[in-house]
C-alpha cells in the first residue's frame, strides 16, 4: 500500500474534528484496514496518550539546538567571504575572532577589566509619547494602558503592541516612539505591521489606522514587516516616502546621512521629495545620497537588515562607517586620533549583543589600532 | 504566533534566521520524538535531528511548499535514524555525510508513526492558541500535575479543571478542521 502522508493526515484531521464527508468516511475506513494506521488512530483518540506525547515533546528544547545552528551560520559566512584586511594574518585572526567571540569573551573581559571598563550593548528601551503629550518610559516593566477611546497599548516580553477593540476612534490619535541611542524597540501596530526600531530613531503612527492609507512618520533605522492589506502603507521620511502593500524591508534614514531603503520581500516604491521614483524588487536597495542623487543597486540585504537578527554584518566597510553604527548601538562617542584609520576596511560579522570590547580587542589584535575607553568615549589611535 | 505561510517558506529557503527559528520551534521536538520511536535513545535522537536540520540548512535545496518540507524532514530523519542503527559503530561517518536523498522504502509501520507524529506536532502547535485559562491547565497537566493538584494550585474546583481540560481537547480538535495547508508552525 502506497499512501500519501498528507492524504492520511488530512483524513485524520477531518475525522477528529468531525468534518468528514461520506466519501471521506469510506476512504478513512479503508485506510484503517491497515493495522498500524488503526493503532495510530486509536492512540490519537486517547487523550492520555496524547498528553504523554506532549510531555515528551516538552522535554526536547529547541533553543539550544537552534543556537548551535547559528554558530554554523557564522562559520559558513566567514568561509564564503573573502575577508579583507591589511594582511593575511589579520584576516585569519579576524575571521577566527569574529566567529568564536564567545569563547574568547572570558579572556577578553578579564583582560579588559583590569584597565578598562566594559561597554555593554544596547537594550530594550524607548520613550512613548502619548497623544495628550504625556511620556511613558518603556523597557523595564510590563505596561498596559488605554489610548484613543478603546485602543489597548501593551508592553510585554520586549514588544510594544496596539490593538483596538470594537470602538473605533473617530479622530486620528497619534503616538510617537522615541528610541534613544543605545537602545532598540519592537512594536506591533494596530494593523498587524511589525517594526523593529533601532537606536536613535523616532516613529510616529496613529493608534488606529483609519482612512484609505496607512501612514507613519519615521527617522532613523528600522526593519518593517508590513501586514498585507488593501490600503497602502507609507513610511514618510524627511527625504521621501516609501510606499508598499505588504512586504518586509529595512530603512536607514538618519538625519544628515545617506538614506538606504533595502527590500527583503515583496515590492516597494521609494519616492523622493523631488518626486523621483524607484521601484525595488527583493535584494535591491534605493540609495538617496546627500547630494540628492537617487540610485538603485543590488545588495546583500543581510548587510543592511542583519541587525534585526542580532548581527552586525560588514563587508568591506570603512572603519569610520562601522564606528558610526557602533556609536549608536553602544551609546559611545568615537574619536579617531589618526585620520587614516578611518579608511581601513573590514569584513565580518559581529554579535550585536556582545560588549563593544570584543570588537575593540579584535582591532587591537590586528596590530593596527589601539584604543582607550574613557567613560563613554572611545579613542582610536595607531 | 501565526506567520504568513509563503513568507515563512521563503525565509526557510533563503536561510533567514527568523524563519529557521520558527522551523525549530515548530518541528524540533516532534522530530526528536519521532526519531526516538525508532532509536529509543533520546540523546541520539536529538543529535540526528540536529544533523538533518543543519544539513538542510547547509544544502542549497529549496522547497516548493510546506508539505514537501515536512515530508522531507520526516524522511531524512528516518533514513538517518536507520543508518545510525545499522552503523552504531561508525557514528563518525554519519556526521561527515548526512544522507538526505536516499529513498528508503517507508514501511507500513513507520508510515503510521509518521502520520501519528505529524498530527501530534500540529496539535502541539495549537496549544499556544488555547484561551489563556485553558492553556494554563493544559500546560500544567502536560508538566505532570494531576487534576486535584492543578485544582489546588489554581484555586479552582476539580470539576472546573475537568471541564476545562475537556474543552481544551475539543478546541484542539476543532482546530484540525482548518485546511491542512494552513497548519501552524
């Protein structure tokens, strides 16, 4: 007997939920002629058996296994890339440290602890500005409050969420999320769209989306997973708008810096304030230079959105650019005593939730750069 | 959390970490229990499941839909469990070449077990969706507490525990009515 797994699974599902048609009933009777399948069916009908199996499932913890997979991810990436440094030795050390940072961390921290203090990574924190102008600090305690006649705002397990009940507010009620330097925040908007907001960003949004389009105002860096909906979702920034239906994409739009919109899935349209448009497909990025020039290019999206999954991914990135990103996340100021250090390029992955010291130690090991930490200032020199 | 189905599959194919975390959350325990049926060795079962998942992760294989992915995972785990059984002595070789493609004839017995485990896996995923009170009782009874113990712990009557438990099972079965294509991960 050759049966399709899903054919049988579906018959079982329907049988257990009492939704079999007469024809399917016959088919199931047929299937149950097989003694093994009959036994499986009987076991599934037995609640005590099912509970026992659930109990067994509970004993297998997937997280540990998944974390191991993550280490493979780093290894593969390092192999795949041609690391770029100023010497072969530097490349080797960098690859090694980038992918084994946790094994070295104890050492590194002990060493560093003597002379320097550790700068820990950013954490989950933000300031929520309510419609009436009150501000609420979020990050430490769970929170629940009502906003705009019947919308529930909740913060728990690291995520801020909005949900409106039956009462739809008549007027637009806006809230603003301010994520300071050295912090991040994850938010679920009322329409089901999720946004991971990175350090030094602001997001302004209605508590409930009304009208024909969903519009939010944004500056800084964020990853959007927009819920599919007939109403377009618009991210409005200083330099232009991103318009989408349902898709996921990253935006980096800090004031005074080049803007990047990176598409992961779906389709988006970026429109600059000068009404220039580009349409992006997955893997493409719109770059709006400070000069006002708008450019479309293909990129490795992970380099731009990897932070959301806990990694900084750098490819041939100038140290000055790397430090700009780290400054925001670790809440530090970086001073280059030697200008030419800024031009050094690096390739590799960094764990976002490591202390910054791991990275600085690495730079030092490359024999090119030394560093000092004074409170929240990091000085780099030759 | 229910996720857009296509998005998840695409994420798995593209090796996106968030999608792989969902995959682990939805399949790891069920696959371990499945392999454990064959091997009766919990640690080995976990190793084999991890080897298979990592091998899929490293391969360039793409899946057309969730059914294909699911059947593939069961088959690969089963094949590797069998190979392990045959070659207990040369465990090392397995690590070096994980067999994903070999078609091993699935006997009636293992087919029935696969059906059973897949249904259990789906039911297990639905527990998360139970209404809060019912879920708590369900989780406590999975953790091994008896009816009276749960009643005492939650300060409710044993009768309430029983009705809630029955309702939970009914709810879980009810969920099976939804299209098989939408099953959660």
